[in-house]
RNA sequence: GGCGAUGUAGCUCAGCUGGCUAGAGCGAGGGAUUCAUAAACCCUAGGUCGGAGGUUCGAGUCCUCCCAUCGCCA
């Protein structure tokens, strides 16, 4: 099997002290849409997400509640899993850094890197914030006049024995790789950011923290191999998940990942440190690190102080009101995939829902199935081999859209690919208007034309639904059911499924309720559903 | 402070290496129509392309300065 027959996409593993919110859901949705599209394309796909659990604050949070760290992590990891299930995400695995399968691999990776000398013992000198028990960066220290940014207490220069990763050694190779692979870091603005920074020079990075081996909290994490006085820094521990999850006999062929979908805040780790570590381990580099931007809400940044976080109860409210697929559609097509942030505004949500889903996809399905019901007793008419009518070369139109969508999805241009799906729907609407089958149907002698037109419409909509399915699996599967063409995803590759003429004349076409009922633009925002804490 | 980016129609944005009368989607206004979810279809956008100067036969598209917003700084 060649590389292009497989597809491996990841999300970051999420900090287990967090409660799932729109940020986690958005990143994971992008990966889900990509994964679904690739699966439908016929590629053997692996979609990984999970939780990052080894932080001291996890131990502290658990202690506050009087439970063990793992019990706390279990509870929160489940909250992520439940949220992701609600949004219909199709991840193939959910990795947790506290699992042995991960910890054992990390231990092995670190040993190997120590062996080659790319991880070595050195001295770390930095500004220590005693009140927070953490180091602050040189820049932060200077900005706060060498006082704790949190408590204002003076910072002290402190030196610590640490293990380091020889990042500097790989700077040139990384730069060469980025230049040879223009899409390695996306979008372009992010790539430029990284390139600019690499050119100012890379320094070796600490990959461990000193711990007291007798401290119970020290056991929460991964200790440095053969040196229990140090613990693997959580960031490094976390990055390895992409590899550890598939570093098994049955999954090894998935590496390298095709895409690491991340938020822009963690770009440096994924676009620089991680690739260099992979080089040090003599592993292939991922195809793409895609760093999206953030959602803001009603024009304002989301923050704890404003209390305007778009949390699960809010998203759930939208799902209940408009359907899970409507939420997925809005996030996937209107989201911040570029270098600038995007606004989750209720008015905009309803506008796009009505324009794209109610008025376009849903309405086209309705009018076509209705005419089939009315003029052909609900049985799909026969085009009798006619594929071109009134200047519409249907196989050419649908093939072009499918090809375009495939090309765009390969670059993770999800909004673009979805527009290709919509473009077919819009052509169908234009076609109905241009050919007026509802007028022809009044003339018995023109029923052959009506049959051809409606077959064309139904078949084009079926092909459109294949593209749209990645973003809206639930509603598109319903459409497949109504058109009598259930699809077993992965069984037949997309290109074959999208071949013109697979719909069989005579098949009963079910009219059904509106796929996407029109929404009232004046209605207030949906009421949040559920406990904000969960 | 250092490095970088962005500022184009009401909104979200396309406009690559400078060159026909500056574009798309959504919204809004109008028209025509009825198969459909008062939907689809057609027409309409009077935008100083942030401001000022400059280079050029010719500049959203290059240069300088200014204003505004934003990102990154391990």
C-alpha cells in the first residue's frame, strides 16, 4: 500500500484540567471533517485525539477535590469524550498520556535520544518565580521588571541541572525542509512567523524538570530513564503522543502523520521542536502542521473575566435548535482557518444556516423530491442515457466539483471543499429554473424531458451530498436514505461513488420533512443546555 | 523594545510576479416566477482599494512616512 492510500490526522491532546469548549471542538472538528472525507475517499484513515494529563496542576486540582489525580483525570477525559461524541466526531482512538502504552513508549524514545546524545544533561539558568514555583522567560522577566508577573515578588536567577534536547543541531535541516515543502506549515502567515524565528537562531531546549524522588507528586508524570531526579517536561511528554499511539505493529504504517491540526498558540512546539525531535529519532516528518486561529464571540474576545466562553452548554443549545450538522457546518465553513480570528455571532450563524442549508441544500432536496413525487409517483425517473441537457453537461459538472473538492481537502481547505459541494446544489437550482420541468410536466409529450431533468437533479444532489457528508454526516446520511443509496463509508472510493449514473431509475425517492427547516432570524439565541461545569 | 502581518462594497473576504470599465459569497433593494422550506432565478452595489507623498507610460498591486488593528518573541 502506498502512502497516499493512508491518512493520519491528529488534534493536540487537550489539557485535562480544562472543560471542553468551542476551541477544543473546533480543532477536533477540522480533523474530523478531514478524516471523514479521506475515509470516504477510500484512504485507510486514522484520526487521533486525546488528553494531556501530566501536569502538576492536575495533582493540585485533584487534591482540592479530595480525589486521586487519576480519578480527576478520568472524570475530565470522559467529559472530552462525551463532548466529542455529541458533535459526532469519528476519532479512531483517544490517547491519554497517563496510559502505559504512552508512558512506555516515551521512556523508550527518551532512552534512544539519550543514547545518540541528542538529549544530554546540562545547566539551565533562568528567572525563578518562587511564589509560583516556575521559571519565567527572559522577556517576561524583563517586562515585569524582574518581579513575579502574578505576585510581584522579586524573581531570582536560578540554575538547575536539566536534560536538554539538542534543538540547535537540527535548525538547518528543518529550515531546508520547510523551504522544500511550502505546505509543511500552514497557513502561510504562520509559516513565515516560524521561518523568521528559526533564522534568529535555535537554542537547545530543556526537556526535563528536577523533582524530588520522594515527593508523591513526582510520580505523576514520566521520570527520566535511569534518573528519577528528573521528570520529562509535560510538553515533550505530550508531543510524543502522535507517535506513541501508532507505534504498534498494526498501526506503524500510519506514520508519518499527514496533518497535525493545532491552534496557533502551540505552533512553535509542533512546527519546530517536534519535527526536530523526529529528525533526531530518524523518523519521517508529518506532512503538515496546520495552525488555525481563534474564535471570538459577537465581536469580543472570549475570556474568563467577560464570562463569554462558548462552552458545551451553549454549543449544545445550538445543536438542539439547529441540529448538530448545522453547528458543524458553521464552524467548518466560517471558522478561523486563516491567520485571522473568526466571529461566532448568532446573527451570522442564522444567516449562513438559512443561506447554505435551508435555502440551498435543503430546499433543493425538497423541490426535486417533490417533483419526483408529483410527476413520477415518487419513483426516480429514467434519463434514458441522456447526461447533457440545456447546456448542462452533468457528468462534467459533478466530476469537476468532486475533483476540486478532493484537491482542496488534500490541502486541508475545508471551507473550499464544502463550497464545491454547494456549487453543485446551486447548479441544480439554476438548472430547474432554466429548464422549468414543472411547466414541461403539463405537456404529456414532454415527460421524457422531465424525466431526464429530474434524474439529473437527483443524481447531482446525490453527488453533492457525498462531498457535504464530511461536514454534515447525520443529515447527508438521511438524504442517502431518502434517495435509496445508502453508502458504506470506505467500501467504495469516493471517485467511484461520485461517478455519474449510479442512481437507479425506479428507486423510490422519499420526500420526508425538510432536511434543514428555515430558521427565524429574529429568534433569540438558543438557551444553553446542561451544566456549565460539564 | 525586536521581528512580522493586516487595513479593498453593510458583513466575511478574493485580487500571484504592477496594465482592459476593481471582484465573490452573504445581507439589502427591485424584477420575474411557482416545482420547493415566502425558497430558487435575474438585475442592482454610486466602494477616495486606511491616510499622505513617491517610482512608473500606467499602482489595491512596488518604495517612504503616518494612522489603526493584530500576531510572534522559546
